[in-house]
């Protein structure tokens, strides 16, 4: 019984301290707010390192830019090919915070993106035929949905799922709001 009481008091103290850091009760008018996000992802075509920035045009609507860098290797007919992909594009998000009556420390959004992807390939095998991989350079279109959890007025954790013509997968990262 004493162990349960001690554990309960510890959990209560930890949770009270953790939730006291959340900016509860702050106004959620995000007009003019800029978000800068960085992180890593998980895709079928390597681990992307990404950077994205967006600016609120209105309480629920943002526009911004994004860029990612991915590397991948594959073996075809005994030859190892290394691919790198660099993407740059624009994005637009709609935030469901007011519609869903979410607290000020949670963001839930969905949006679309479009841009250009440059793919380059190389191999160290002499005389190997050229192979550009399963993907080639070109335009991409995508849809995504995600959320942020703010630990303070400026910092948030980010999780986003994306689906598209060339890019797709999951992003995990941090967002700084200023």
C-alpha cells in the first residue's frame, strides 16, 4: 500500500510539472505567426532530412515552402547504385484547431504540396549500365495531414503523414513558432 501511495504521489508531481509547462489559456489567434520545422522522416526511398517554413495568412490557413534531402542505395544485377533526391516546393495547410475546438497547445492540420524533385544516381562498378532507380526527376504533387503538440509558447513536437506522386511517408520533428 505504501509503494502505491509513493508511486501515485510521484506520478502526480511529474504530470503536474509537465502540464504546467503547456501554455494553457493563451489566445490562439495565429495571424502573422511563422512556423519553422526541421526533422527526419521514414519513407520507402530513404530517410529524409527536411526543413519547412510556413506563415499563417489567416487563423486557419498557411502557405509556405519545404525542402528535403534523401539518400538511398539499391543493388540491381549485382551492381550497387546510390541515389540522392533533393526536393523543393510549396505547401498550403488548413488548421482544424477552431473547427474541432482543440486546446491552444495542439495543432491539427491537413494540406497539399507541389514542387520539383531532382534525383541523381551513381555507381562504383566499372562498366555498369546507367540506372536512375525507381524514381526520376520531375514535378510532384502531394497531400499530407499532421499535428503539433506545443511544450511551450514557441516549441512543439511534429508528426506528419504525407502521400503523393513521388514523395510519401512520415515526418517527425520539431517546430519553432515566432
